[in-house]
C-alpha cells in the first residue's frame, strides 16, 4: 500500500512492469509532477485486476490531494473499471506509459510508435541493469489475456541492444538482465530474423567485459540451437533458467495451446544438466485449469520433481474475459484448486529447503545488491543461481561481487562468510 511520500509509482505484476515502473518513477521526479501518483496495473489474473482497483481506491481515500494516473494491462483491458474511480485524472495506454510526454496535460501520442524504454542509469540505485529487448506476444495461449494488453511481438534492433549494454557497463553495472513479454520470440519482426541465441553471441563478442548475463522467463518450445549451446557452455550466462511451463500434463498443455509437452521440458533440463552439472531451473505454473483432474495435477508435481524446479511462480487458474479458456466447461472447483495449491506449496517448500541445504559448504560468486534488505550489519546478494545470500560484514558490500562460502540455509535465503573463489 502507498505510504511513502517519495514513492511515485505503485507497481503491480510482472518483472517487466517493475522495470517500466522504475522509468515512470524517474519521469515523475520532475518537480511539475509533484502531485501525481501512477498505478501500474496488472491483468494476469482476476485477483490482479481486483488488487489494482483496490490500490487506486486506497490512494484516493488516503491521498485526496494527489492526481492519480492509471496505466498497465488491467486499465488497458478494463478501461471502464478505472476511468470513473475517484481522483483518476487519466488512463495512459500501455504503449506510452514510459514516454515523458504522456504525463503532461497536453499531449498527442495517438500516432506515436512504440519505443523501447531505457532506464536512466544515473538515477538507478541497482546492481543489476534490466534491458527490455522484446515486447508483446504473437501466441494466443487459451488462458492468457496479456497479448491483448501488450500487443503483438516487437523486438529491439541488435545494434540498439548492443548500445544499451555498452551504456550500462560504462555506468558500472556488473550484471545485465534481458527481459521481454515473450523473450524467446526475439527477432521475428526484424530484418534477417535474428534469434535470441544469435543476439547473445553478438553481445558477448562485442562486450567481453560483460561478466554476468541473465534471461527472464523463456519458452521451452523456442530455445534455438545457439541459445542451447550458450546455456550449456557459456559461463557468463548465469546457470539459472526460468521456464514458462504452465503444466506438467500433456492433455492440459494441449488445451492451454502451449507448443511444448512435458517430454520437451524434461529433455531441455536433462540436456543442460548433462553439460552443466550445477544449472538450476525455475518455472511458471497454473493450477486448476479447466478439466484438470487429480491425475493431471500429480503429473505437474512429478514434473517439478523430475526437473528439480526450485524457483516456481504458481497461480490458480483465473478465467479472463475474451480468452478461450474462460468459455471452457468442467471448471475446477475453487476448494479443489485451493487444496492443490496448498499441496504444491508444501512440495516446493521442501524442495527449496533441500536445494538450499545442498549448497552448504560450497563457494559462490555473490553480487551484493544496492537494494539490500534493511538489517544493520548484514548485506544481501544473489549467487550465480539467483539464490539470495546473506553475509555479515562491518564494511559495506554493496555493488561488489565477492566469493562466499555457504554456511547455513533456510527456506528464504542462504547465509555465509566471505572467502576467495
């Protein structure tokens, strides 16, 4: 909930939304925007839309002197729900929410083409730099409303990606994250149709001083040969891969209109582990999709165990208007879905603890974050596997990449002491 005067943007939803919210916050730092607050909404589930509405209503109640501006996928898809709320002065189209002119009273952006936003590095207080290289999605999974809010797939040209990488490296960032709505569809709209793997190869060739590169969620059906080779052998590409999986049952995947099956996911994980023993995997999963039986759900649990997913984002199925899944029969009862979610949570908690315990005694390269948690004397960073690592130190570790010997673990984080690597 909004309770800090310095916060200009309320962010809801995905990592791409978070990146865009940082840019919006920079735009609103201009003095003439002092009375404005932006709610960057999410529409991935019905609950996300409800939460977005609640945030706007709470802002109007507790900050009646503020001008509320709404943007994001929820307001893009459900404009009528937000336009009449108290103190909402305007709704900004998703295409223009990172354009400074959109926050002026007089603007005409209707003919302006989408431009990939770039975070002003001088204003960032983060250790890792996010670069958005792709927007939108050409696929139409039966459950997903996001393409309707984000549009078709667009890619940032290779030369511009390289320029932005060079820029963030010059500004001292030690890690780069490439992000997008459907990252592995990168290049389909560009001349020559360069694949994501080809882009990453060029990045490493042009920027040899880039030591840590991460990818946001990737589609197991779209991993090209170059990308697979990089994931297997390139040490600068961090060994934690997040896969857009959604289900572990083939029939459910077919009804979702996904382009992979469980065997594809297993093969990807096995192939990568055969070449890179320490690689780890995360996944996105939906529980309670229409027609999902107990057996279908057990297949998802089995896939989690088979692939050893240790960083899972999971959601209950949410019927979104305009999507085919919203019209499907044989809905899963909410009480049944809740039981399955609880069981999934138990399985994941145990797997996380077991995975963290296996790290005890190992040495990890940890990049310590500017955004460390507020705990005097302790600093937090991310290991190569994106695990949160906590270290006690009298000196500031912020922004440094250091060796850490892992000495303890719990469900939330690893703990350790500084060491040489």
